[in-house]
């Protein structure tokens, strides 16, 4: 009787980490765009600014109202979402996860937030001039002064604290050996500061609705 031999099935080779068998992008560190600001969003921002300038130059009430409401609503919603939702989540993520999130999130915010601030403030000022709100007397004028104070503080926070923190994260990510702990700290600061601004936005909504009922 012929001898029957049995062969064991050969084990499939295990790809080395980061080798040819690894999935595309495995082991690579996410980096922000080379230009820091996403180029694909620049045409959109340019269109918004041109339309805003046109509305102000033409003193078009509907367009001014549109830019003010949309800009203020988006500014408020993003601040509240980043501060109250994304902030606590970032605090529980690992440092590599924070780095990856920052590389994808922060470049977009660098373009979105200044555009929304410009939309809201420029259209709001022209709208107030158009409807005569700036000429009201006291005691109603106290509401107007309160709105100037709150909006001024929010603008300083948005452009003086949030944007520098945003830029610091992006430049840190561009280093060959970025400090993940520093990026996580800056991201938390960004998120919590945005939350403070969002809460102040709620106060602005209270003031604006009060002014609208005069």
C-alpha cells in the first residue's frame, strides 16, 4: 500500500507593520495642508466677502439681514458645539487621536471663523445704521451699549485667542516631531474658549431679540 502523506497548510505571511502588505496610509502621521488654509475653501470665502461688500455698498436691507442672521447663527452654533460637545470629547481622547483630529479640523476653522465674524459684525453695523437703531435714546440705548460690549469681547476672544491657538496647533503639526501633549492642551483651550464665546452668544441673542421688539 502506498504511503499516504499529509501536508500541513502553509501559514499566510503576516505583513510587517508599515510594510508593503499594510493598508495604504497605515503608520503615517496626518499633516495639515501645505498652505495651512485649505485652498478649496478660499473661493467660497471670496464669494461671501464680495457679496457682503455688495450688500453694504447697496444698503440692501434683506441682504444685510440675511448676512447678519446667518453669520450670527452659524457663529453661535459652532462655538456652542465646539465648546460643549467637542471639548469634553477631546479631553478623553488619546494624544495620537487628538493630533489626527487637529490635523483635519483646525485648517477648516482657520477659514470659517474669521469669515463668520466678518459677516456678522459688518452686516450688523450697517443694518443698525439702516434702521436707525444707533440713534435711539436712553433707557433703550443701554441695551445697545450692552450688545457692543458683548460683541466686542467675543470678537477679541475669537480673533485674539482662538485664531492664535489655531495657528499654533497647525505650525506644531508641521514639525517633524510635533509635541502631542502641547497639541492636546491647545485643542482643549480652543474648545473651551469657543464654549465661553458660545455662551456669550446666547446673551447676545437675548439682547438682539429685546432690541427687535422696540
